[in-house]
C-alpha cells in the first residue's frame, strides 16, 4: 500500500471479496517537503496508507526497504547514466523490490499473494501464467512488469485489472476512502527534485567530465557538461544554434563525446538485447511482435531474431530515439511476451 488511490482501492476490493488483507508499505526513508506532487514512498504516503488500513480494518506494516532500493535500483540508475545510458528504475523496482524482496516478506507472513494497484492482468493458462495489458489502455502498466517470472506471477494479484482509472476513483469515493481525488505520483520516487541531473551531481561531483559535442561529420559544435546529463533524442539544454532544431543522435562513452543532428538522424531500425526475459515461451528463432521501446512509446511492428543469449530486433519502420538502457517490451495484441534492456543500437 503506497497511500495512493490505486493500492487503496485494490485493498478494499479484496477485503470486500472476503480475503484476509494485510497492508504492507515500503519505506525508503525519503523526506522532501518541497515536492509539489505526492511521493509514493515518503511520509505522506505512509501516513495515508496507515489511515486507509485503519478505515478498512486491516493490519498494516511499514517495512524499511531503503537498503534494497539503494542496492538494486539507485546504484544501477547512477551507473547507467554514467555510462551514457538511460535506465528505467520502475522496471527494476518491480523486479527486485516489490516482486522479490516484498513478495518474500509477504509469503513469510503466511500470505498467499502479493496484491498491488498495477493496471495489468494475469491469466492462468495451460503452460502457466500469462501477463496481459489492463483494461485501461492509457494507464496500462504491463510494460513495467515484463521481468516477472512464473513463480512471481503465481503469487501476484492485480485487482484493478478490469477497471479504468476513472472507475477506480469512483470506487474510492464509494468506499469512502479519503484518497479518492489524490494526485498520482508519476516522477521517480527517490529523486528530491524533478531533475535527475541534480541527484547525479550530488553523488558524483568528481565523476562528471565535460566533453565535445560534434555534428554527424565529427565537426566540433560545443561542449557538454558530462554525458550522464544527456539522453538520445534530447533537444533541450544543448546550447547549440544551427538554424534548425538539433537532437542527440549518439553518445560515445570511450570518447566522452555526444553527436547531434537533425531529427531524422535520431531514427533507427535495429537494436540488440542481451539476457532477455520471456513470460512463457522464449523466442527460438524469430517471431513478429509489437515492440515498445519506452513506456510512452506506441508499440511498433518488428521482427525479433534469437542468437544464443542475444536478440536482434528489427522494426518495420525506423523509430525515434532508440535508447540504450531502456527496456524494449514485446507484445502480441494485449499479451506480454517478454523483453529486455536495449544494449546496442545498430
């Protein structure tokens, strides 16, 4: 229970269905009173979760997860940016914290399931458990859950699978939950401000070196402040005037160099994934699927080719800003096949 409307309604729905519900809230020891939007794991979230548990008449536990956040999420977040890559901490939070550490703690309490407020569906089938998109296609969060394995899916419940966000807010009002109109927390929970660069700078004051910004032909155009501050497709904050908009098209860690070009130069068709993960059936040779290369990217048709522990993904049409460090997730209609972290753009 994060203290938000989604997990609160999920708990209420299960309670109404006759489940014995226990509320568990992850505490990351985050304190930042200057944040304008609610923090899902800060003091306000914990207090709201405690209030909801009291209203529902269920037990509530607050668990110190800060060491696990640091080990599995924040460290990777920082190291990926320092390598010129763009990580997705929410994917790792689900993989390592919620559905590993937290799930194990729940099972240790003799619980049978870990229920969350995710907008996604789990379907029991002949071969095991399938992961599908939620009813609300705008809020669908299956992208963030693609790393879950069969044992995790076996013990997971998503009570909001067949509801839209609007319906969930109406249910919260019906259940008389005081978080019915609470704003959603959408930014990264452990960042003190909306700018991840400030967070990196506070941790790596000596590790961020400036370097050259060059055009597609290698001509020097300016200086960057450290490759950790930039991502593929970025347009703002480059300090370069060319008479037309320029976008980051490549980041070279070895040269500490950033390449920029026109928007069409930031399009690519192929990339490599190493150590992919599949929900049920791994790709043995090749398949056709819809591929999403970031959460807000509309999945596009592609061919996926398997080579040992590596996949090569080839889009039918070039896509904008394919970015190393981001997760590529494979879909067939509303079913999640699997995915992996983009390791190299061809």
